[in-house]
C-alpha cells in the first residue's frame, strides 16, 4: 500500500501556524488532522472491533439499507484513521477500498490500521487527496463513503459532483456524522460549559489528581481553536438534500439521529479530554457507552416520530448515480 509523494505530516501546530491557518481552510485541515492523527482514535473512542463495526454498519443501514452489499470497490473521503471504511469493509459492506484525506498523517494512520486488520496490498490503498479534485478516473468506484467530512469541505456541492464523477453508473454515496445547524448549537454550548466547569473544579486541592498538566490543557485549547477553523459548515437537512440533488444525485435523502444521545455524548467527551488519561477507568467507559446506547434507542424509536429531524445532531445523506 502506498500514498502519493506529499509533504511529511506536521505532528504539532505552533501558534503561528494556527494563526496562518485562520486564513486558509485547507491548510487548517492539514495542520489540525496531522496534529490529531496519533491520538485521534483514542480521543473519539474509535476501534475496529465489533462495537465500531456494528456502529458503522448501522449508520450505513439507517440511510441506505442493505441492498447492494457487498459493493465492489469503495472510496472514503476524509478518511481520517480509516474508521468508517475499514469498519464497513469488516461488516461486509465493501470488498476493497481506497482511503483519502488532505492530511498525510491521517492517510498514514489509516493504512497502518488496514495492515493491522489484515487488509493488505490489493485490498486497501490510500492517497493524500482534495475532495474537490479527486485524483481518480471517471467511473472508478461502486461506493463512496465518508464520516464527519462534508462539514470540512469548502464547496460541498463541488465535492459531491466529484463523488458522482468517480462513481460507476448506479453507484451509491453515503455520508454520515454531519452536524445539523440546531444540533451543533447545543452540542458546542454543552461542550464549552463542561470544559469550563471541569478545568475550574480540578484546580481545587482535593481534585488535584484529576487535572491534566497545564501544558496539555494549553495544547488542547490550541487544538480546539484550530478545530473551530476547520469546521466550516453546519447543515439543515432539507438544504443538504437540495445540495445533493443540484450536484446530480438521484434519490437524494437525508435522515438524522442523536438528540438526547448527543446531549450526553458531548459533555462526556469533553470531560474525558480534560482529565488525565486512564483516570476514569472501565466503569466510566461502560457508563458512557451504555448511556449513549439507551439514549440512541430513545431518539430513534420514540423521539424521531415526534421531533423534527432538524433538531437531531447527526445528519446522514445518500444518493446514487444515474445508470
């Protein structure tokens, strides 16, 4: 497996680089995701076992169903460490795949994960690539996927046109994990309040062991500032459907998920980022995971029937290419 000959990743961004990135969205994406590549899986509780295989397959199934499995060759945009595509492949959704990202560090991490999973040469390859100018020929893939990527792309409609260009006739795209306009507003507010409360309370002598070193907290704050730059869009579900249709997608459809689950998930993740690694233990991990599961069930089978889809945090969009 190989990547294109792009610059080596930058493991940390300086304050000067962060400032420069404010004026260049794509530079910001490279810096932020190179910075996060080594710790990204831990930060977002990403794994490649049954838990995340089921999660990825359920997201795909929710918006696109099971018809067409297994797809032949799949492409992931903004793959990060490979979470979505590699887990979908393990679930039997696709037979082979290509991971792409603007960040060389993320592509390298995704390819390492593929090797560790036994997805060797000829099954998964990778390239550093811009979603608005994909380095692939027309009609190369049967499936294109992405998770939490569209909101990082400056021109979403252009990227979807590129997706449809590289899809074979009848091929499908599925993008999940995109923040809605309303969901992002309450998630960011809850996260900010949790960070402020946690970093203030852990200054107390009785909670001294619960506080990360100040240098780590400062680095997290710089990463958060850069994250705010790379998060370009939030979506209204109806408008995202219209964007996919304008790009040329057939049967464009958006569904949403996570309302109460997001209201738990964002404070939990923020709290975990503010305390030393390993401090919380397995009981906390099980509380967080089981709590998210129960609230996700409530959101999907009860609240989705009575609450407008725009109020939920995650948007998922799918469509196909005309045969």
